[in-house]
């Protein structure tokens, strides 16, 4: 069963919030067939620890306005890889260097991508389709 409409709605809102903070390489993966605990992984990159923190704050605020509160948050103090679990959506905001090293996209390559609107793809995705 593919990701729920609510999970996709939250993922798109989170991606837009991340993009507004200049996040890069924003992607959404439908992990619902592989995991029981969540439907979507949203992955975004920041160029430094401060930007990672700003992206996390923006995502939390945007999803709060949609009635979603984080169940768990890890890594914010370090600002290298922050995981925010909203239940249906798990947001990973990584420092660009850590993103390359851990390569979550490669680990979950069998999961389908969720098409994000151009304004939600971040620095490297928005210009590709315009």
C-alpha cells in the first residue's frame, strides 16, 4: 500500500519549508512497503550546522501548523544529522558532507520517489524542471 495522502501532504509541506531555508537535494521516498512505522522519508541537506538547525526549525513550524507534532527528535544539538519523527513522515536533515557519507538514498533505492513540486525540491532540484 503506498504512502497515505496525509503523509504525502506532510512531506510536501516539510519539503517546502526546507526549501524556503535553502535546503539542497530535497527528496521524498515512499518507504511504506518496506517499513511498518512510517510512510515517507524526507531527506534534505544543509551546508553547515546553523543552516541544518534553521531547516529543522522551519520544518517543525510548518508541520505544527498542519497539526503534526514530532514524536521524536534526535541530533539537533550537533547540527550534523537531525532526525524528526512525525509518525507518518520521518524527516532527515543532514549536513551535506554527512549526506554523501551515509547515502540514505542508496540504502533506500528500492523505494519509489514521491514527486515533489518544483518549489519543494530545494536548491538543486527546483531549477532542473524550469
